[in-house]
């Protein structure tokens, strides 16, 4: 039953990647830790493999449609690989609880970025020359985060490509899959020096995620993307909070939960009764 549940959820991970261009690791790590029972390091390493392969497969259809900017993707991805490999080496020597707390923080930051919304770029206003130094620096930073905690791929890469490279959003999403595949491969290589991988489970999860990515790609044109993105963001925020509470000591978890409840109540009052509440813009995207 556990294996069946893991594979069904892996299918949903692939749907997320195909539909939203990201979110694979954000879902895969909690799935492997809390459902499959892996420790944090093995879950992160496995997640990097699953998401890397799924992204590479998903990139093919984007490449055929001309939605992959190879020079920008390879440049950003190469810098990301250096950062991801370093993150994988370091992450293999960090205590599990620290990794999971860092992962939870990454989930919360990602959710906030998603609720803020992606900024599309007018192709006519794209920079004439690619800011190579900035691309390398941002690529290395994003790669380090990805390699360390196994997350922070698509939802960090897509805005970076759109803003730095001046790519339209469909091209940024297609190019991000190339970058994610490169970074994930490097981060996985870094973890292999200190982590044993269950290849049977890893390949099974990868296969189901790949199938899910094809389903997500087919649904992408039929479901309003902004609605899905915001629902997914709230889900990621809830999951990040759950992981953070799971790792917090009991005497700290209760005050944190009380503070979150108070914050939630305040947010509800703001949304329901304050005409200019920022939450309304965040939820509705206006």
C-alpha cells in the first residue's frame, strides 16, 4: 500500500512539472521523507535524480516547439551545476534536521514568490546583450540552493531567466527545464559521495513522474495557469509550515502554531473586511 501511494503521488509530481514548469522537488522531498520513510539526505538525492530526468524528458517537447534558448540555458545551467555540486557535497555532511528546516524555509520562500506572481517580459524590451556576469552569479546561487536542499528549481530559475535574459515566459519555462536537468544532475553527483540510493524505488518513482509530466503538459492549455499556480502556492506554504513544525522541538512548536493561528486569523479579518488588503491582490493576482 505504501509503495502504491508513493507511485501515485509521484505521478502528481510529474503533473506539477508538466503543468507549471516547476514544483517537482517541493513535492518529491516530503513524499519520500514522510510517505516512503527515507531519511532527509537520501530523499534529497533521490529527488534530484527524479526531477532531473523528468525535466530532461519534458524539455524535448519545448525544444521541438522552439521554446528553449540554448545559449542562455547552458550558461545559466553551467553556473548552476557548479553551485549544485558544491551544495550536494556540503548537504551530505549536514544533519538531517538542519536540511529539513532549510527545505521548509525554501518552500515558504517559493510559495511567497509564487503568490507574488511571475513577471512576464516584453520581447521588444529584452536586453540586447546577455548580462553574463549576473547570469553566472545568479545561476551559481540558485544551483547552490538546489544542490543543498533539493529544491528551488523552476520557481527560482524561471523568473531569473525572464528578468536577466529577457525571455518571454513560455521560452523561460522551456529553458528552465534544461537548467533544472543540468543542476539536478550535478547536485545528485555531489550527494552520491556520501549517500546510498535505493535504485529500484528511485527508477519506479522517476518512471511515474515522467508519465505524469506528459499528462501535465496536455492539461497545460486547458486549465487557467494563474489559478493553478496560486492554489499550488498555498499548498506549498502549508507543506512548508508542516515540515517546519515537524522539525521544531515540542516546546517551540506550540508557540509557533499559536502564532501562525493568530496570523491566519488576522489575515482572514484583513481579507474579509479591509478593502485595500494586500491579500486580495495576492489571491486574485490583481
